[in-house]
């Protein structure tokens, strides 16, 4: 006899079996935690210019600055404590990734499910446009759009969403077309229930598992993409440095051996992306019906 | 078959036309190029003269049709910054990007496919697990950061290789190539490695997944029963069977690598078209931006078209079904 369990509890039991995935999840949670608490735990507010002392600039890790505390990760060219800058940068990077991911999810899933539900020429048209866009590399699309729109958070999110919604649309369309043909959907549609409700209550929930996998990967991708754009100088303005802008700022000092300005923000970025991807990998294995035990 | 091809060609043309309009309007909607062309202190006469010379006083749609007409004659206009024809400018930068991309994709295939086959052949060995862990890292770590680490390690600390530039070139068929000189090769190595990293992870994973599937098939069982050695099975059967999807991906990835070269070229000051587009975005050099985007769109549409045709040739169901 199978025990009756809530699907979430069963999912968690299975998830727990992979120690790596659990560790990755802990890392993600910790990083979100420190990002949220950054103003409370960071040694200084890196954007308050009054806090910055130029004689503290470009000091190596472990240097005790004029503020009287140790800069564990060193300081950057403006004398900013790098640890604080990373905590604040993490905040911005996560914010960009999550907001862009959420918009891309909403737009992409709506389009994908609408196409699958409508069928016929409208479906063919929507999917043709999306396929065309998928053939184009996301980085180029995002680069061009953010170059056209200029710097700023809203512009950057627009660029990221434009580069990523198509992945959600593709996945949602695939899953929804499969559900659309099933008897239970036909049955629900033959009742007087409005179509909207059938989509919302029946089709969408059954499309969620593959979409959650795509969402995890895409949030990681959005963070990496944002960092790349900011590194190239078309992402966020210098007043709102994400991890990518921090790395870019340190690049010019790298050739003179001051590695820490670029390397530590980079390590934080990688830790975050790898951890999200590992969690995504585990969820993918769990929702993949071919690997079901 | 023929109708299918004609249909696809027409589709591709329509897409190019839409792309050109989008790119043109998008690119020309930002900033005022006049501020880039001339200083703020020149006289009003010169200012108006310059505006008229570049046709910037005309309405946008008229500028677009002038542009379209010129493009059909192979004329993309003159670069605001370099003052030379854009097509010439891009073509002069293209070889650098092509050789960088080719070196990266080839390197990724030469390392990634054997590594992937091994990981698929012995999925439980520690080395395979290491390969897979590294491939996750390859997927996750942003290209630009790997570039920084490569520069820091090999150029700054060890001082084995140069940190940027293209080095000496030698001429072949009237084009300057880096890979023909030893100095050039030393300049090529780091950027190519950087660009290859992401593709390497992809190739490894694909080769591994393919190998795992093929190893379970009857082909391999019978080959083993016939007493063929494992090495021969891997080379003759496994490699051949997994090569079809790999070739497709190779083609598609070549195009996306061309786009990714933007990042690598910026870090390593590699004078290719990727560096050119970043520079022209920063200096609002519109003709170059438009031409670059059109060129990339063209390359993508061509490659997709070719891949489509390959499927068509490979899959008999497609031929019967719709033609």
C-alpha cells in the first residue's frame, strides 16, 4: 500500500536524498538571506560616499582600514569595503534575476498556453515567432535591447525578459498541447465551465513541473546574463552596481595584480549560479518521468 | 521538395525584411548621432550641412527606404566613427572573429567529445563524475569571468601568454590570419580557450548522453558478442551513431559562438566584429550597429535554413509528408 502524502512532502522526501542538492539549496537560501539583510550585516554602506576614504583604496584582503574594522576581502578603487559591496551587489543581482524571471514566466507561459489552447493558424503564428527568436542567441538580443534602451533597472529587466520569455513559451506550449488532447480536459471543456477556468484550474497546474525546472535554470541564466551585460557596460549604471559591475570595475586593476576587486564578486556570482543550477538539476531529475523509479 | 525550399527561401526573405525594419527603427530611435559626429562648438551651417549629408533631416521611413535600396546594392553606408564604408569595415574585422570562433568550436569538440564518450562509457568511475561536475561548472560560470581568471593566471601571474591583442599575422589568400604565426597562435590560445569553455560543457554532456543510450542498444551487444574489441566498438559504432546530433549542434553552436565572441573579444581586446559592435554601441555608430545586426540575422537564418534542409535530406518522412 502506498502511504498517502501531500505531493509537496513526497517531493521534499525525494529531494532530500541528494545531499548535493540539499547543500545547494542551503547555499541559495543563505545567499538570499544575506542579500536581504545586507544593510544590517554589511560593515559599511558602500553607496554612501561619506563612508569612503580614498586612502583606503585598493587595499588587499585583511587590511584594517581607517574605519577601524578589517576589510576581509579588501577594498576597491574608491576605498569601498568589498565584502559590503558584494552583499549589496548580490541584492541587486538577485532582484534582477527574480524580477526578470517572474515577468518572463508570466508572459511566456501565457503565450505558450494560449497558443496550445487556440490551435490552428494562431498557434502556428505564435510558435513560429517564438522559434525564430529561440534561434537567436539570448545574449545578443539582450545586448542590443539594453543598448537601445539605455542603462537602468527597468530597461535591463525588459532586455532580460525579451531574451528569456521564449524558453518559457516553448516549454509551456509543449506541456499544454499534451494536456489539451487528454480526455479530462475535453471533459472539463464540455461542461459549462468557462474556458479560462479550465486553463487555470486544469491545464496550468499540470504544466507546472517542467516549467519549474525551466524557471530555476532561467533565473540563474538571467543573473549570469545581467552580470555579462553590466560587465560589457550596457547593464546597470555605476550608481547601482550588481556583481557584474563590480567585476567590471576591478578588471582594469587585475593587470597590475590587484586580483581581489574582480575575483571575489566573481566567486560570489558563481557560487550563486552553480547552487541554483544544482537545485534545478535535482528538480529536473525528479520531474522527469523517464527516470521514475 | 522544391516547393518546400522555395517556401523556406521566401520565409527567410520575409524574416530578413522584418528584421531590417526592426533593427533600423530600433537603432535609429536612440540618441542623436549628430552629437557624435561633430563637436558642440561648430557653427550652425556646418551642423545643418552634416545633417543633410547623412540624410538625417529626412523622415524615418524615407531614411529606411533609402537604406534598404542601398543595402540591396551592398552599401551599408559609412561608419560615423571610422569614416569608411561599413561593409568594408566589417569584412576587415571578420577574419579575426572567424578564426577565433572556429578555434573555439574545434577545441571544444576535440576535448569535449572524447571526454563525453568516456563519461558515458564508464558513468560510475570517479573520473567521469569529475568530468560531469566540471561540465556543470562550465555551464554556470559566466564566460567573462573565466576570461578574467585566464588573464590573471596565464598573463599576469605566470606571464606565459599575452593578455590581449591579435599579435603578428600572416597573409593567406589576401587575408591576414593570426594562426599562421607562432606569436599569433600564442595570442589566440587564451581567447579561444575562453570562448570554448561553455561549448566544451555542452559537447561533453551531449556526447555522454548519446554514448549512454548507444551503449544499451543491440548494435553494441552484437558487436561485443562478435568479439570486437571495446576500442573498436567505441570508434566505429558509438562515435558514428552519436555524431549525427553532434554535427547539428556543432552547426547551430557555431552561430551562437559567433555572437558570444562579443564578450571574449572585449576582454582580450581581440579586434573582431564583436569588439566592433561593443565599440559602436558605446559611440552610437549607427550604420555599424545596423549592418552588424543584419549580418548576424542573416547568418542565423542561413544556418537554420541549412539545418532544416539537412533534416529534410536525412528524414524520409518529411520528404513524403509535405512536399
